[in-house]
C-alpha cells in the first residue's frame, strides 16, 4: 500500500459515517460565507468594504481607515489593541483589505496578530468577455452571456467575486465586436452595468469594431487619419464618458481573422491605435490593441505577429497597450511564449491568457491553468508587462463556469494578476479551502476531525489540480504538438482535418506536418526561422533538436520517428507513452475524486465525477485518434507497455460532434 | 524490458519488412491446405479419405487399408517401407486417419516415423444447431442458417471441417422445434443434406416438437401412452428412415420454457422418452432427452432438474440418453457442474456444451471455451458419460463463426469429444498452427525464419486463448456471480433488470440477491439446499463459506460485503479487483494481437483487432455497470488501486442495444 493509498484509506475510514445531506450548486463560487454567525463590529469608512464585513465577518472589531500616500489599490491590515485595522488610500483598497480578512477567516488562518501590507503588482487586472449582443458567448462553455439580462443579484455576485480576487476591469463584449456595441441603446445598457460594478472597484471597457464610423456613424471611411473619422470617434467617446465617467477604454481586434482595421485604409496598427488613444486620452481612457494577427498566406503563422508589430516598436502612444496572447499561435495546451514579449523594447505590453478552455476540454475537463501561466512568467518577466487580461470562462450557468473546478481558473487569474509571484499550489489550496471546505458553515460545528479530513482532501486535490494541465498536454498534444483539434470546434481530435478550400493554417496538417520521416513544424534557422525571433540564448537552445526542450520538440522541429529521446526511447515510442500517460493521469484524478465522496456535498461530488468520467473517455479518444492517425505515417507499432487503442480510426474519422463554438459538448466520442 | 517484451520486439524487428499483402476471409477455417504442391500417391480403399489425401497431401505414398476388428471410428497410421499406411475398420476411420495425417502436415510435425493408434473416446460426437425453418439461428451470432439454402460447396466445407475433428453427428434444427420439421417437405430437405454429409461420416438428427402428433398429424393428443400417438410416431419414423437409412434419432426439449412434453398429458419424462425410443429402436435410432427444465415457481432454479429427473433414474430405455447442460442453470461464464451428472446412477447421460457464445460476448469477444470444458471434466469423469453435444456457433457468415477465434471453439469441441484428455493448450496450439500459420502456403518458401516467427505467434496466442475464459468470467461475473445479463438479449450487463410481470428466475436480482448485507444466492443447507445435490465431500466444501472455492462463492452463498477473502481483501474489494482484472486482461489480449500484425494477413488482423477493441470497451462497460450497481447496495468505495468506472450508472441503465436473440451486436455501450 503506497503512502497515497494509506492516506485515502484513513480518510475513508474516518468519515464512513459522516453525512453529506445538503446540496450545493456552485452558485456561491468561493464566497461561501456564513452570514448567520456574524459578530461583526465594523467602524470607520462606510462603503462596500464595511457592508461585506458587517455581513460575513465572524471575528473581533474592525476599523476601516482612509490613509493617504498609499498605492491606489494597496492596503494594510494590522491587529491593534484588540481591533483589526484596515487602512487604504481608496475605497477599492479598503474592499480588497476586507476580502483579504474574509479569506483568512474562510481558509482557517489565524486572524489575531496581523501585520499585512499588500500592493497589487499590476494596476490593470482585467477580464475579457467574448459575449455577443445576442447573448451567445464565443468559446463560452457555461451558458449564455451574464450581461444579456442580468439580475442585480447575479451581477452583484459577479462583482463581489471579481473584487474578492482583485479584478478591477472587465471588457463586456467580444473582441469580434459587433458595431452596435457603440449604439446609444447599447451604451445605455453598458452604463447600467457599470453603475452596478462601480461599488466593487470594477471599471467597464468595450471591444470596438474598427469600422464603427462606417457601420454605426454612416461615414464613408474609417481611415484613422481622416478628420471626420477622428471627429466621429471623439463625439462617440464623449457620449460614453457622459454616461460612464470612469469608463476604462477600448479593446481592439483589428486586421485579424476578417475583422476590419487600419490596414484596410493603408494605415498601420500604430496609426489606428494612436488615433483612438488620442481621443480617449483626455478622459484617462486607454487602448488595448491586440497583436493576434496572422495572414492566410504566411509561411509560418507563429512568425506573423512579430513581422507586423516589430517595425512599429516605439510608435505607440503612452495610453496604448499591446495585448499579446501568451503564445505565438493560439492558447494551445502548450506553446512557447510569444517572442514579441522579449523582442519589443519601446512598447507597453500586456499578456492575454485564456481562462475559458477553448483548447483544453471546454467545461468538461478539469484543467487548472495557473501552472501554465507560471510557466509563461518563467520566460517573460512580470515586470516587463503593464497588465494582465484573461478571457473569461463565465456564463449564466448556475455554477458560472460549467465545471466546478473551472471556477479555480477565474479565481487564480485574479490572484496572479494581483501577484504573479504567488505559487499556483498556494492559490489552489486557498481556492479549495474556500470552495469545498465547510469552514464557516455547519453553524460552528467545526471539529478537529473535520479539519483533518479537509487537510487530506486539500492536499490530494491540490496535487490533482497541479498535475492536470500536464495531463491535458499529454493526452491531447504532447512533445510540442499543437492545433490538431477538430475543424469545426476545438473540443476533440481531428489531426486529419484538411478539407479543400480551407486556409492551410486552419488545418492540423499545417501544424503537425507528419510524414514518413517524422513529425513537427521545422521552425529552425533552416526552416521558418521562427527561433530567430527569440533572444540569442533561447534561439540556440530551440534551434538544436538535441537541446530543444522535449516538451516543445515538434513545435520547433520536424522530428524523425526514430530520434532518440532523453528517456532512451525513440520519438515515436515516447509519443505513445506520453499519450498513454495522459490517459492514466485522468484515471488517477477520477480515483482521487471518487475517494473524496465522504467529504464533498453530494451535488458537486456527482457533477465533478460525471465530468471526470467524460475526461477519461475523452483522453482515450484523443490518444487513440492521434496515435492511430500518426501511425499511418510512422508505420511503427505501439509499444507493448502502452495501453493499445480501443477505438477504430476509420470510425473516429467519421465521427463528428454537432456543436459550434458556443457550446459545451455533452461528452466526447460515442461510437 | 520483460522477457515477453523482448520476444515481441525481436518478433517485430524480425518481420518489419515482411509483406502480408494477400487477404484471408476465414472461409477455409483450419483447412487451409495448399492443393498446388500436392505430391500424393494414394492407393487402397477408395472414398473420401483418398480424395482428401490426393488433393492435399504433400508427402510420400499413402496406403488406405480396411482392417476388421478395430473400433468403428478408430484407425492406425504407420510408416512402413517408405509408405504411410492408414488402417481402419470403416470409411469413417480411414477419413479420420487421413485428416490426422494432414493435420501433422499442416502443423509442421514430422510425418516419417509414424506409429499412431487412435480410438475416439465417445462414439457420438454431435453438434446441435439451433436453426429455425425461417433461417434464423437462435443465439446464433454468425448470420443465418447454413441449412436454409446450402450450396454444395459450403455444405462440403462444413462436412470436411466436422470430419477433420471427428464430429460424426449433427442435429439440424433448433431444440425449440417447429412441428413442421417433421413435415414431408421438410424431411425431403433433410434427406438432401444427409446425402451430402454421409460421405464424411456424419449422421443427421432432428429436434422434434413433442406435440407433433397434434400439430403435424392432426391427432387430438400427443399422450405418449396413447396408441394412436405411438402409431403416428412409428409411421413418421418409418418415413424418415425410408429417406435417410442412417438417420441418427431425435433430440427433445420437453416441458421446458413453454415447449410441450409428456407432463402436459400427465406422463413423465421417462414415459415420453421411452415411447420415442421404442419407435426408433428397430432402426437403431436414439433419443437425446434434455434435462434443461425449471418450473417458474421453483424456489431455486438450480435445484429443478434434479428434482424432476432423479425419481426417474433407471427408468429410461437403453437407447435414451439424457442430455444435460454442463451447469445446473444455463451456460453461464462459470457454473459448478450440474449435480445430475454425479447423482444419476442408472441412466445414460451426455453433456451439452454451448459453442455459440450466448453468455460470453456473442461473436464479439474472444473466449476460448476448451478450458471451461476441461474444468467440467475435472468434476465429471468423462467415462461416466455416453456422448458429447455442442450447440453450434455456425452460420452463413463468410468466416462461419462471426469471430475468427470462435472457429477454435468448433475445432476444440470436436477434438475434445474425440479425446477429452487432450489439453486445451495443445488444441489451441494445433488450431493456431493450421488456421494462422502459412505452412503449406507460399509455394514452399517456408523458412526457418518464418517458423521462428510463428512459434512466437503461437506461444503468445495460446496464452491469450487459455486466459480468455477466466478474463471473461472476471469482467462479466466473477466470484460465482451468474445470470446478470440484459433481459432481452444476453450480451451486455443489466444486473438491475427486473420489470414487473417477468418471471423471477428470468431476472438478475433472482440470482445475485444483492442487499445491504451482501450478495449471492444462499444455496447452503440452510438456504435452498442445492449443495445437497452434490456428493457428500463436495456438499461439505460448498456449504461452508470459508471452504467454498471463491470462484463459486456467490453461487452458493449470500456473502457479506466485508467477508474476508483469501487475498486478505474484503469480498467487496475483491469483487472490484476481479472486474478490473478482467478489463486489464482484455487490454493485454489486444496489445498482444496488435504486436502480431507482421505475422497475420491484413484481413484477419484487422477483423480480430476490431473485435478485440470492442471486447475491451465491453469489459469496461461490464465492470462499470456491475460495480456501480452493486455499490448502491454495498455502500463501499471502489478501492484506490482499481481503475474507477468511467460510465455513469443512470446512463447505462437507460441504454439498450436493439437486438434480439438472433443477432450479434455491432458493439456494446456507446453513450
């Protein structure tokens, strides 16, 4: 019996008789406060901080104090003479302090001898919602847009959840922006939302369609250097600020995937961004201009953003931030960092992470993303960036994110944007404690036994969460593979997808390039030379198949099937092992979760179990589809110590999940 | 690298460049002779033996010699002065000798210094076809009846295959017999078949409907003691023998599952059987009277046959044989032997095995049955029986049996009926050599290398075959579980199947009796007392939960969930492990088969691979359905070192395969 099994057996023995009668639907996220036992005596500055503490704080007296000279959102928490004093320069700072105190309470930390001083690393910690006016959410897997017909209660919960982790901005609409986002009717709705978020320190932003002057304004051009166009934007921005005095600014996807942009009028990204920045500047608004661009005819999509943006380095106004996806392609399970981050020297940049699991099993797979973001920050210094944006995974599902564990990605995003140095395991641990433990519940019947149970639960689940991203990489796209997803959605495997007439860089063979010799995209100096966009040392490392990190091997190299890996295996055998490892990891996650039944409420236990079962079956589907398909090129047997495919390639190739990019599939392969 | 892996790697290395271009469809069964290189000089007795040798023998001169005084079907084969002499008392004996010689040739044995003497253990080695007049085959999973519109070529192949393994009788129609089997039109068709089988030493038999005198003859009764009835049977039997002078006799299912029988007229099984025996006796025909009876109201179906038949022991005529299924219930993956076999002292008995896999995955699962029959013979002395019957797994599918490996059960049945002492692994080995090896093919390009390859193939596949039945027991019904199949077919699991109005002994809960205490059918002395039907020593052994063999535990006991097993595990944990073991075994079979790709023709490789993949997925389905369902009684967790279910119980309970008892499902669970 391994140590793990011993732990679990102990756990089960311990709690065999323990009832878990009450249900939970996840709607309270990690804010599962007990308002019944409140003992709060809160004095000082009135506002949201005071309200939250008065409703949920169960400790001694708290004083809220305004203190000038501090950083805008920073705060201190000090135990002084039997009281807890929270001091900050702003209402937002006080609110963040209040949530900090409540977090200590909910995670069972001591709240007696506090001496805390916090300042957020980034001033701008912002969610990007890809919500459409019709209520659909692009790559949203948790129902419809929460902004379509929001109830005040739901919007308040959204605001509290964001504020509790320090998120202070939100882009309400899809980067593939409909022009009507700027219509007066739509702006009135935006104002209503902004009014409800303001007490929680959250500013609203809008994605804009660059052709709005034509489509909304009726002008004949949207040329950013055209005075009528600039005039139109000025008027529109004035209108916005009359409605929303603290409006944050614009997010712009221009000349990308068919969206209009300055290049349509012979102008550059800088021309476009700077024009908007100029109009926003008097109001202290900003422009977040996305670098997610790639021409259909580009010989290497991964090169494209640098090719377009490097010549503009230093040309952007000081209230423009270039928003760059973490990787050079598109939110794959694993990518190297986008080389723009280290190449651009004179431009303000921010990173765009994707919380919604477009390429990571949608709302069916448990994949904790903080380790992926930490990996990014091991290459890109947090200090080189201005801000952090996260594409939200939020919808109108009762539990907000479809998968209960997807809530952890929302939580972790906020916490890492506040402090990128926070360890993912610490974030997971505090999220688990607040989300699943019963501290603050049970009317004070908290016991040493219960604490011990939850500490086992937490250590087990932290490990599952921490291992989950690497598992997903393994069962989907190990060793640097990328973008071999189904053509019509990004849920399942379709490495063979390559219909006539579809642009090459929207098909998997463009990326995996499997042939009888080997597999992978040659991005070396003798290939697409993408390696050259990285700093010299990394370029050398990546350029040599023998020094390139194996987890990026086929990203940078066309690797021969018999290439010898560090494990001693051939590349083909290693590929088989990695896929199989992924499957076995998901089975382990399921087994760990099953053992937690006594500690988790029945409702969430069953919901997560069901999702984990889907994940195991999907992992097998991924493994079988990819190995059997790649085997048609490698002509090598699947090693004996690897589990052999149980699905048939011909049947998998005929199988299609009838979903679009707005839906979470019920489950994966079912033939 | 384990020894096994090393072997397989060597194998793969060895054959990497080896082409397997030609296809195989299984239609030649194990008779894959090469008629091109024939060198045969065959002299002596003319007949089928000579024809077969002249067509396929590749060795030196053969002499066929009639020799009186030998047992009817026996033969000798001796090397004498550069010739091989086959001697026998009958044409059938010569034919069996000829096939023996061809088997030596095909399996690569030496054929130079032969001194063989063979006599079959049983005189009657008989197939039971459950074929209906409309061409369907009850529990047939390989297409329609081969007797519906048989081509001469196909019927000849059927005859050759049977003769090659010593099968000398065949019941052409279903034991649930339509009365029209005895109509003159139908008998004419039977005669035509008999004429074609006769040259191969095969007699035909018919299943009869006991009410035939009413339904065919127009009489008012079928009372076996009624003189008009006896007269009708006499006339009918005379008619049969005019058409088919060597007609074998009748197989009768009476007063069982709704079929008519002597009890309908207040008579006993003996009355019915003896009347028919009397009518057949002058023609040397026999009656095979089935003991498969069980009343709906029986408190233990397993007791019923003994209760009905023991009082009749000694009352049956000398040309009646009581045909008893190997187990007391119904061809389950594992049953104890039917206690009738040891209880009846003054009655001729024969065993009925089931070759068609009604309860063993139909034509989708690889389950080699010889080890199961060997297990039976370890309890019931072969010498205590008169004959062996096997319910055929043959249909008009190109490969005869649906699954290529199901052919092995047909083959093994014949070989064991000839000699029950033959080891299942030896039978598997010789079947594999004849069925898959390329001896006699390739126009003599047989090499030492090829032989070495096939010896690896054989040893690997013999092991798979030998392990396959225990694997099936494990993933379907380990530890004595039985009859928890789907209600409308017997393919998948439905341990919960229990609709209102269905007789109890046709529903799984009647058999598994799971409750909060434990699971299993209490057949001890304080339960249904079924143990008492066994000899004293076995009765004692089975009656005590601590001495009862664990592979029959829930057959005889209602076992508490926490009962301590020999492994040290609780019964519940052991159950989980057994189910999981079954799944892992099927995965191993698949991996072994996959490694054989270089040695097997592409057509059969793909067909078997596809079936094995189904088998793995079905095994998971079985494991998940049974464990999750039984868990609703045990309320115990699935152990951590067991793979956890990936399907959901509620979904599995809603799932139905739309097949009846005449079809092989395309595959199992697919939600």
